[in-house]
C-alpha cells in the first residue's frame, strides 16, 4: 500500500513539473517574441518606417492577450505549490512607465514645424523614437520579471508586473502618434 501511495505522489509531482514546464516554455516564447519585436522596432524607427512601426506596436499589444494572463496566473499558482509561500520581495521599488521627454516635443496635434530649424525637427523625431524604444524595452523587461515571479510562485508580483507591461504597451499608440507628428514636421 505504501508503495502505491508513493507511486501516486510521484505521478502527481511529475504532472506538476510537466505543467510548470509547459507554461514556462509558452511564456518564455512570448518573452522571446517581445525581445525580437523590440529589436525590429529599433530598426524600423531608424529607417523612419511609420507603417512597420505601427504594425510592430500592434503585434506587441496582441502578444499580451488574455491567454498570457491566464498562463501567468496558472504558472504562479503551480509555482506556489512547488515552492510554498513566495519569498519576500527583493525589490519593492516602483518602476514608472517611460513617458516622452518634454524637451522639444510638441503636444499632440500641435505643429509649429515651419518655425523650427531642420536640426531641431530631427532632434524631435529622435526624441519621440527614443521614447518608443524605451517603452518597448520596458515592456520586454517587465514581462520577463512577471514570468520569473510566476515561476517562483509569487502571484502578486507576477500580476503587478504584467499590469505594468500591459499599461506600457497600451500607452504605445500615443507615443506612436507623437512620433508620427514629429516625423510629418520634417521637411521634404
């Protein structure tokens, strides 16, 4: 009888490890895609490719769908079973979502390009592009932290990091519009 119970317990533990591995692998795939999209975005911004930039930002937002939330939540629950209570947080600092630097950037819909020298207009485009780069890197980094917290069984941290990730991705369209406005102001 005892051998039977041990066998059942081993099967349960094996199943737990299989489920954790499956969820962790799927979320690692999302991390890899976010990393690739961040690199793509960098190149697209350097080439001033508006349609491609918009498409890439849409792909980032699509990756952070409800399935990711479900998988992250499930992984955190299974991680808590595997590891027990989550450890104390090492870093409780608040990480703010990047915002555009105000220096030289117009407010949305505000164009005074005719009154500015070309160098200044290029500086504005670069500043808006840098904002999108920082935002994309933030999304990738925070998602990795969410995934790591879930694997440790720290559901609160995982969900907080995912919230920040989704909020940052949700602010990308405004940054994209700012970049487009600055880009449109460039002469011919």
